C-alpha cells in the first residue's frame, strides 16, 4: 500500500486546470518527447529502470505524461533498448523509436524526435533522469497557454532554470540539425533568449535530476519534501 503522503497518491488525484485542458484540446498540438537512449555510464545501470515510487522510473515518467492530453508521445531508446522497452506498457498514443546514433549524445535523439513529431505545434522535451510531476507540467503548460509568442518555455524553481523544456514549431528546423559540438539545445536557447518565457513553479521536481548513485539517493530522499 502506498504511504498516505507519497508522491504516487498525490499525483493520482491531480486535476489539470481547465485553461490547460482547453489549450491542449483546441489551441496547440503538443507532443512529448521522452529521451531514454543514454548509456547511464556514470550511474552504472540504466537510469530508466531505477526504482521510483515502486516502479521503474520510465513507467513513472510515462504515467505522468499519460495524464496530459498530448497529441503524441515518443520515447527514444538506444543503449539497453531491449531491457527498457520491456518495462514500457503498450499504449496506442505511445511510439517507441530506436536511435542507432545514441552514442553520439542527446542531440541525436532530439533530431530523431523532431523527425517523428515535426507536424505538431510544439514539443515538450523530457529527459528520463529528470522526474516529472503533474504540478510541474501544469505550471509549465499554463505558462505556455498564456502566450503563444515565446518560442521556448522553461520552468524556474527558486531562481533556478529547470526542466522540462517546451519548444515551438518555428525552431524545429534548428532542432533537426542539433549536434553536441555546438552545445546542442543550450545553444538554441541562448540564440533566441529574447523569445524564451520563464515560468515560475513551486515544484522542486523542476530542479531534480541525477546521473550518479549518490545523486539518485539524494533525489529519492527529497521527493517527499
């Protein structure tokens, strides 16, 4: 049984605000791109399969994304594809894509995702090792719904730029040509900084990520705060 104050129980009861729902239904077609192709070399085991609230982290990420009316959800796999894909439950709104160039870095997975979601109005880019929550997504999507002009929408938690990042269609061509040598997505954000919208969030999940066992343990211990 889940603890009364656990994140899982709180997340299950979350209701997205009506403006967010209306925006997703009739204004902007947004796709979610979940990046899970990395080797997790610093962690020593696939981060997508780490336990998070009693289930593999990738299941947590997809469960949170599944509460939102995204036009499509794509998961990009690469290293440990077989093991990770086994942990993903079938869903008609979910596409799995294998990135044969995953060893070249995250940019190669973003390029693949843009190829698959390029017909949409915006893409939410999510890293598997940066846990999501409904409140975080709600704050970000509410900020996006307020104004269609910003090309990039990024959450801010206690003055710190966080994740995930929403990118709108005018920048898709740049995303399709990303490479690690030019700093990837960071360089795109820098180039259009005057058209970046920062959305305040009260959710610490925006700043949570981990690449090593100590960072993972710290995240586990802080998720109830």
